[in-house]
């Protein structure tokens, strides 16, 4: 029997990490084996991100991702995870059409997907929804800066908040999101100085992606940092290994060994 006691990461742990200056770690997870390795490595938060649309399902952007696809992947992640806090990412048009639909879809992540909270993109336009979800007991992580679900109006995947007015707006939004009840905020593709200022002026933790080192935590898309997605690599990604090269090498070796009769050998035959 495994007697090791695994302490689950709680909402309180994440909230308190900021005051105790403990960096928060978050990675995306989409399927059972990957989520298992990520969880066993000691990560704090696993985000079932809508980025799965691009890196796992092969869509051009995150826009086509559906709630059913997200729930399918969240369930697989949940089956693998014992320790990490799991967040389900609300896909495009799952919370924009009406409050009723948003509540129903957020609830699906908790009831069907087994998630511990949800994430949604946006500033002013989601404040009321965050308050409502919180009042129903659903923890919400906010996401501002480069919000990929607005790629069409943003005109591409670009750094946000470089201009004075945009920086002021982002600072105000971060404060209001904290006041509305978000328990943390993802800051994506912001100048490091601006992300630092936001971090130092709000009460909830910031999790940066392309937002410099002064954030309270960091997140990356796991397939990017493991070298499993080669369509493009943003400047902020550090590739910790090159799994796609290792995979290709192994796959080619299998084919070669079958063709030349090396596999299976006597040891692997009955
Ligand atoms: O979907 C995702 O992976 C995300 C992260 C980039 C924060 O939203």
C-alpha cells in the first residue's frame, strides 16, 4: 500500500503564496499521461487550457474549441491528478452569450470535469460574471493582456500595454478583477515593468506568461516547453527539452528495426 500522504493544493494555498513570497507554478495539461507526469513533478496548478485546440487538436487558433472538447480533456486530466489545483479554461463563446450559459458552462467544469476552478479571459466585460460565479462557489482565475480569444480584434498575437493609455487601462482592470473576486490573474504578453507594477499593486497573485519575472507565478504551455509543438515558438517560451526530436528518432528506429528484422528479437518472443 502506498502510505505517502499527498497534500492537495488548495485555493487558500494559492492566495497565501503571494503574501509569503512563494512563486506559483502552473502548466497546461490536456490528457491523462501528461497530466500525471506534470502532477507528479510537483506543479501547483494544472490548467486545462483552450490552447489544447492548437497544440492537441490541430486547430489554427483557440476559437473553434467547444465546451464538449474541453470537458472531455478535463475529465482525463482529473483522472490523473492527485495533488495539483485543476483549472478549466472557458472556451470562446462559452461565457459571452449570456450569464445563464456562462454559469451553466462554468458549472460543467466543476460537476463533469472535476475541476477546482475556472479561467476566463477579459477585463471590464467579465467583472459582473466573476462576482456571480464566486457567489455560486466557483473560483475564477482572470486573464488579461494578450487574450487569444480576441485575436481577430487585437490583430494578431502581440505584446499588449506598451502605450501609456493601454497600460493605465490594464492596471485599472487588474484592480477591478481582484475586487470582483478573481482569486488570481494571468498576465499574458505584457512589458515586464507593467506586469511588475500590476503585481505589486493588487492583492491577488499574478501568473505571468511572457510578462517578466516580477509576477507572483509563471505559466507555460507544456507542449511548448517540452518541444512538442513546432508550428511556432513565442519569444517568451523556454524550451526545456526537445521531445518531438526524441519521438521522431524512436519512431524511425522502430520502423527500421521491423523492416530489417531486428524487432522483435528472441527476448521479446514466446
Ligand atoms: O489556454 C492556455 O493555455 C492559456 C495559457 C496560455 C495561460 O490560457
